[in-house]
């Protein structure tokens, strides 16, 4: 199959209710990080008197679910392909709710980290199953619509969860963990609204399937590079503004929120560019990321910085649904779970590695702004590589 051909899916008569539920379920990855980000300092402070490594352990508790998702998502994909999507999704929602609440009652950072590792397994199952089901239920423009909704909702939810975590943690940091318990409400909804998709006659006729590594490995590589860039305008705003003398938490929060709103706008731009080729959309995404990061790194004032985060996030908003739809276009029904797991691995490894690379570059080149400048150059190089690699007939579609 080529990217120009939509993958053979189960089709079916899934509607708006199923789409909204699957989009909401995919927000577990956002909640896993953003709910905790505001309360980590208070959590660390409670244990600092008895644990000299409390700060490092607190940061690890925040980041470890993303690493677990990256490592186990392909395994979850194989389970989904072998035993079905719906069953694993429902039980994982129950597990996510129970495990997510546990830190509210745990007495050590080691125990909290252990519970966060377990949470990562449930998160990997939910993310992989919900994304795979979107690929199963819809094709073509309808599939694109729900992947755009998934990307857009994640950015908006990040703002909501960040504020919710901060508000709940104002009196006690443990309160924020109770939000995870809401996932248990989604389990009966999934039971009622979702169905296990069935193969079409065409899919049933296909035998001896092999995973299409040749078609998707390079897409996973692009996804990893894009993920490294994607998380810079999401999590480095405070450090960059501090280097410019802006230390107000309110200003930092407002700036981050303005940038986050640009991600769903970028996803809408992707949707409006339905006739554009995969390569043209990828070129636009990397070019916007490069320009935005350059303004964030070298812009002469605050308003240039704001322009930079908006431009960079427009590129990020195009990038996310573009890559998911491109990968899905190569995956047969029986391989869709593990193919989605591969996407999750590439993206979440980028999630985990991105801040580490920023720290390394900052130490090498003299500050976070200079490090972001390095990533602006990487984004520009990716845009040039896209321009050079695109097929000369330029007929390759996004999905």
C-alpha cells in the first residue's frame, strides 16, 4: 500500500458519540503529566526532609509514565491485534482509575514512582486501543476528522488539566490524584458505546500478513524527530521567559495557554488542506516549527516570543494528525494495533528525550534559548530534507 491509498478498515457505522468518547479517552496521556506538573514542588517539599533525592524522584514520578508508554505500546498493540480492542480498553480504564488515585494514599516517593510505572501500562493500553479504534471505525476524510479532533482536544485539555491540578493541589498536593478516578466512569460508557470492529470481506481474504516495516519505519523516524521538536514550545516556555527576565507565573501561564491554543488551529489547517500531499504538509509543519522556534530563541522582545510560540505550535498542530493518518494508511486491520503502538513508542520516546536534549544543548551552547536555537536549525534541516526527499510528481497524499 502507498500513503496515497486509504488502508482497508472495518468501516462500520460509528457515529459522533463513539468519536467523542475515543477522543476523550486519548486524553489520558495529557492528564498523566499536566495534572501533576503544578503540584510536584509541593509533593517534593513534603518528602525533602527525609529524602535528599526528593527533587529528582519527584521529576521522575512526573515523567515516568511517558517512558513506560514508549516501551510497552508495541506490546499492547500486539495484544490488541490478538485479543481485541474493546476488552483491553475497558479493563485498562478501570486499572487507570484505581492506580491513578493510589499516590493520594502512599507514604513514600518510591511507592509513588512504582504506581506511576503501573499507570504507564494502563495509559499505553488506553492510548493504543483508542487510537486504533479510530483507525478501525472510519476511513478517509472521516478518519482525518477524528484524528484532528484528537490532536486539538489534547492541547485544550492540557490547559484545563494544568489549571485543575494547580487548583486542587492548592490545599493539599494529594488532591490532584483523585482526578484520575474519573476514568472509571468511562469504562461503562465504553462498554455501551463501543463495539469490537469486524473485518471486511477484503480483509478476511488477506492471508500471510507481514508487518509493513518498509512502509512505516521511516514514518516512525519522522515522528520521533517531530516529537523532539513538538515538546519544546509545550514545556520550555518558563525557562525561556526566565532568561528574558520574565518570572511572573501568571505571565508564563498565559503565554503557554496562548501557544497551546495554536495547536488545534494547526490541526484545523491540516484538515482544510485535505487535497495537499503528505510531503507538502510535512514541509509546512517543519517550516513553521523552524520559524517559530527561531523567534522563541532569538526574538528581541516578549511579543516576538509570543509570535514564535504561536507559529511553532501551528506547525505542531499540522504535524500530529498528519503523521497518525499517514501511518494508519499502511496498516491492515490485523496489524493496526501494533502499528499504532509503534507510533506511540516513537512519539513518547521523543516526549521523554526532548527535555534531556534541551538540557544537554543548553549546557553545551550557553542557555536554554541557545539550545532552542539548535532545535530551530534541526527543524529547518528537516524541512530541507523533506523538500529534497519528496517525490517529484508530488502526488503522495496524506492518508
